[in-house]
C-alpha cells in the first residue's frame, strides 16, 4: 500500500492522494501479482511482453525524455544483454537470473564506453552515433560467428514455465516506474531537466553536464541489458536480426512519445496502449494493422505533441481555470 501511495502522490505532487486512487493502484498491483493464476498462457505471454516494453520505454525516457538526448540506438544494450545472457547460460551454465544480472552490467559498461565520447555532441549527430553503434554491433555478431553463432544464432534450453519469465519482466517494469518516480523527485532529475531545457544555462549555474548526462546514459542501459537476457531465455533462441531489431528500438521511442516524454507514467501508458492496440489491430486487420496504427500515431502527434500525459495535463489545467 505504501508503494501505491507514493506512486499516486507523484502523479499530482500538490495534492494528497485520494482513497480511490490508492485503492485503484493497490488493486492493479494485486492483479499484476495474481496474473499467472488468472490469465491464459496466451494472455500471460502478451502481458509479460507489455511489462518488458514498460521497462524499455522507461529506460529510454531517462535519456530521451529527461535529459533530452534522442538515442536511436538503445536497442544496442538490449542486444548486448541478449547475447551476454545467452552465452552465459549456454557456455558458462549460469542460472538465468545471474546471467541476466551479468548482462545488465555488461550493457552498462558498454554505455559508459560509448557515452563518454558520443554525449559531447547532440541533435542529429547524437542520433547518428547511437544508431551507428547499434548497427555496428549487429554486423559484429555476424563477423565473430565462432562465438556468437553468426546468422544461425544461439539456441538455449527451453523455458519450462512462463511464470518465472513473467515475474522477471513484471518486477523490472515496477522497478522502472518506481525509479522514474524517485528520479522525478530527486536533485539528479532536476539537473537532467535543466540540461534538457538549456544545457548552456545548466553549465553556467555550475552543473557538470557531461557527468550528469553520462550517469543518465549508463543507468538507462541497465534494464535493457537485463530485459535482453530474459527475452533470450524466454524465446530459447536469439539471432542478430531479432536482438538488434529496429522494430524494438522504434517501439520504445514511440511508446515514450505517445505517453509523454519526461513524465513518470508516460512510458507506462504508452507501452500498454501501443502494444495492446497493435496486438488488437493485428488480430483483426492482419494485412493493414501497421497502416492503421501509423495513421493513429500521426494523428496523436499532430493534435497532442506532448503525448497523452500532456493532453491530460492541459485538460486538467483548463478545467481548473473554468472552475
């Protein structure tokens, strides 16, 4: 219940959380825990992927939403996690959870190496650098096929139960939301937003912008690394095209922009809507779902550039003025 109170308070920091909001969030958390016993295997598979995308979107939101650096290669850390996790499970015979932890650290280490030079540029140059890094890794997997399996990929032992996979993704999804909540209320988050709004002004008031950006970049790679390893274990097979897929990369960006960049609940809302609507459209319009989904996103960007959270905030402000 304390978690529900904290999360609700963050949604409206100037107002004490109502009992209805606290009860709603508490029920949501209970349903999240009870899902493996309430859902069918298909529904559980969909739900665990939604949780994975919540964590990925929240991670991208840290560097793209709060810091203002539009990374188009964040899937690199997902792919690093997938290969480090898979190789640790297959060749080192590590437990999947330990392998995922190692993969998370490997992704963060790679972000530290890449972030130090790349964060010295911004705008289109930063986009190109991050995209080039992810694609270079994909090519490297083919080149070093002796260790990575190349285009044939790597096969893992099959997962015996979806419940463990689900709880792994559900845990990191909740962790991602709570971490964003803590960031929103912290001095670190305030410094990141200052960098996003005006980096030169942030430097002028004494903020070490390079250090703060690098910290955000490294932290934003931790959960994608973990998710990549668990995803590889879930599929029981990985290859470079899936592990470094632009589809995954674009999805996490669209989810943040749809929900609201630089907000606590924007990535959560965006991930649920994008994945849920995409799944629904695919089931009903298998040949046209991408077109319909793309048109819906275009309309939203045109009429609500701040995302759904921004639209809700505008309506709340308008209602307050009229009242």
